[in-house]
């Protein structure tokens, strides 16, 4: 029998693949047999990840584009989908801005929403169009615990991640019957660059760790494994689901 967790013969496009969850996802997908297209702000920054993927015996291409520029995202995504058959799309790239709503600028709000939500929509639409033509494909968006909660001083991030969860469900209801699966992973607190400030604050770090039933922050690999599952044949009947990977945070 074919291993339902293998991705041999598939090609995955992963955004924000230089570090953190994106890098871990790219490596986990490669380990499962997929070839990769990595999307980052510049190709030089992706070089170490390319080397790791090629060491696993998988092919890897890179593309550099600014995810805050909607026109550039649409143009580059369309070109990538035309040049490479993209079977799997992981909309991982994201940013977070911190500050009280009363003082956060609209430009800062807009940048977070542009990257976290608008780019995910444009990539899903442009790459998803070729999936729909073939009648096959999987898309995994990266949501957050703040797709369910309010957070503190992160209004734009919270709003964008609520919207990512909604976008995931909307796409799934349109595309599931056409052969394209759309789901999301909602990570809990993960040790990445985005959370460096929280982990560097002894009081906040302690409060967060104490609140997590499993007693530790997630490693990016914990999230990557869930992404691979949602990309794999094993999840063929999973559509429109937001899979929380949080060490039990929401259960408490």
C-alpha cells in the first residue's frame, strides 16, 4: 500500500521559508518526499535552506518577492504557478506589530494585514487556479491562537489571523468538491524570531510557559509535522479545518 503520509512526486511552495516555521515546514515536506519552491524576501537568505533540502535529495527552487506588495505578489505567484506545477501551497509568511491600538499607525496596521492576509489570499487565488484546472492540490494557511483570542497590543495581527481562519473555511467550501483541499494550522507559542521579545522577558516567558499544559514552547518542527499531515493523502477528507497545535493552551 502507498504510504498515506508520503509526498513523493509532489512540489510544495512555502512562503517565509528562511527561518522558523517556514524553514521547518520546507524541511519536513522534503523529508516526506516533496520538491520545494521557497519564497522569501531575497534569494541569498534562502541559500542555507536550499542546501539542507538538496542534502535530503530533493529539488529546490527559490523566488524573491515582497509579500507586502499586492501587485508583485500576484505577478510572481502567477509566474511561479506557470513555470512549476505546484501541488502544495503553504502560506506561512507572517509579521506581527506590537503596540496599543490608540498609538499604532495605520501604515503599521496595513503592513501586517497586507502580509498576513492579503498575500495569503492572492497566493491561494493565483496558485489555486492551476490546482483547480488539474482538479488536485492542497493549501495550508498558518493561522494562530489569536484566530480565537484577542491578544494584547497586537490588534492587526489578531484581526489578520481571525481572517485567515475565515478565508480557509471560505476557500474550502468553494474548492473541496473540485479536488483542492484547504486547511490551516494554528500554532501556539513557538520559539521563533517573532516571539524572541516574549521569550527574552522573564516574567512573560514564565507566565506563558506556566499556562501551557505540556510545559514548554513549541519547536517549529512541532508545527511542521502538522503541516505535512494536512498536505498528505492521509488528510484527504479534512477540509476547512483549523488544526490547533498549542500544547493544550486552548484546552486549559
